[in-house]
C-alpha cells in the first residue's frame, strides 16, 4: 500500500504544531511542577473562567465563564480539576486550529508560492503555536475558533450564523472587535450589504451593551475565590491600559512585529495581482489595540491571525493562498520575524531570549 506523503506531511505538521504549543507552555508547567503552585499567568486566565452571568449578572468577558460555570460548580475553587478543564479546553482548541492550518497551508495539490512558508511560520515564528502555548488558556483562543467558524459561515452565505458567532465572540472577549469583526464584515460585504448589516448590527449592539453595562462597581477580588481572583481588576477598568514608559527598543520591536504580517498580506495581494479592497485593510484595525492595551506581543499574535483569516478565505474569492515572497528585500524583511526565539510574549516581548542567549 502506497504511502500518501502529502497526508503524512499534514499529520507531521499537526504533531509539530502541538509540540510547539507544549514548548511555549513549558515555563508555566515546569514552574508549577517545581513550586507546587500554579503560575500567575494561569491564575490570571482562570479568573476569567470564574466570572459568569449566573453569579454576577451581565459583565464583559462573561460568556466563557458562564459556559463552564456548571462544571466548575462541582469542582474545588482554584483546584487542579479546574485547571485541567481550562487547559484541556485550550489544548483541544489549539489542536483544532493546527489541523485547520495544516489543511490551509499544506494542500494535497496546487500549493501557492509562499504557502508552505506560512506553515513554517506557525511552527517556528514567535507569533505561531509557541505563542498559543505561552498564552495558554487565553480567551483569545476561544475567539480564534469562533471567528474562523464565522468566516466559514459567511463564505457559505450564512450571515445569520456568522452574526451569532461574532456576537458570542464579543461576549467572550471584546478585543475581537478589532482583529476579527472587521475581516468577517468585509467578507460579508463582498456578498451583499444585507449580509454585512446582518453581521455588523448584532455585534454593534453587543458592543454598546458592553460599554453601558459590562463593567461593575463590585469588588470582584472579594467576591471571587482567593485562588482565582488575580485578574479581578480587569472589570473595574474604564479602558485598557496603553503602554507607557517602555524603552524605545520595545516600541520599535513591537512596530516591526506588527508590520510584518501586513507586509505578508500585501505580498498575498501581489501574488494574486488583486486590486486593493477592504480585505487588504481590515486586519490593520488590529493596530488600534496597540494604542489601547499594553499586551504588545499578544496584539501582534492577533494581527497575524487576522491576516491568516484573509488568506484562508482566498480560494472562495478566486485567489490563491500564499504570498509572493521571492524578492530578496522581502526575504530580508521577514527573516528576523521568523527567528525561533520562543513566543512573542504578552506585555514583555520575547520572554525566552534570556534563556537563549
């Protein structure tokens, strides 16, 4: 029986992707094993899974916690079982995303130029699967899946389903308004203004509701279990915290990490000789997050995901996935971005560099 090496390549990609996820997660898991207590990064994310509509009423970022509340109610607060549920969910989501990426960028036939480069990026670049492991159990991962499903729904003409998915994503974490919603609405607009309005109006209503009623004056730190209240201050902020006081090099690196995905998107358009349209500019809406929040590495990751959404939709739009990366200046420009320096990080860029050097 002949071996289908194309399928084996896909399977190998998924295996390597999950190993990259584990590599990114390793500092948290090793620190936990050595100290006997979960690291702050995981405690921070666990807080979000404890905020539910059932207990606190309508609050922003409350949908994920509401979904797992029946499960958590039977488990000890902040215990190993709760972390197992949270990390297990993240693992399944990342596995699903890895399988999807394998199908997108390792086709069985007719690979576009540069298409396999995107597969390599996901395996070795700081904004790839290592970042998903380092930022383990983040609500962004839930929203990556919801947004990907919304893109698929729009392309199949099911704008109503995309509207439900993107409204749910807004209730999971509002950052999706910048990196996911613009791409989904732009795709819907290519079909019709009605489809675009079907998606945009419910999301707009959810955004207004979050602005008006999504905060709280309750001291969540006192209301939540002590073992899972590290991020309680999130719900009393008026707005996200912009970055201030970083060294100039930090801003320059963040700018570079944000601009490379946009360069790749531009080269995707060059490959297809496609005229500029709304999809070329929709991912750039993610740049607003850099002015609103301090998590520069995380925003770079979200921006790259937004670009991947456009590439994923390419065949349905009559385009080829991939990008024209043949010019030497382009290769030189993206080379530092591809270096396997570990994950991009969150507020601290390239947290693995001290270990590497």
